[in-house]
C-alpha cells in the first residue's frame, strides 16, 4: 500500500492524499508536479527513475488506511 507522503521532497509543499499535483517514482519518492517537471526534469534524484502521478486515495478509504504523516525533505534539491 502506498504511504501517500505528505510533502514534496524538494520544496516541502504540502501534498494531501487527494492532491492531483503529487508525483511519485517506483520507490515512492514524492514530489510536486512543478519540481518533478521543472527542477528535476522528470528524473528522480534518489533512484534515477521516472515519475508518474500518485493515485488519489478516496476519503472513505483514508479512515481505514490513513496517509503517512512522515515528512521527507532532501538536504539539497537540484
């Protein structure tokens, strides 16, 4: 099950579970669409993989399987 991390690892922008702007790589590194496309140019700096839109977890499912509250932030972002 996806963690649905709460923020962009680059700019620290909040990315709630229903955000259409959340992007993830195959290791679930999480970025906002702006950073993934403009700053990182479509390549995850953690693993070298590409990005895809993070699925939205419906509100009813969040009650049983809540999103992560653990914020991840890279020390430096390109």
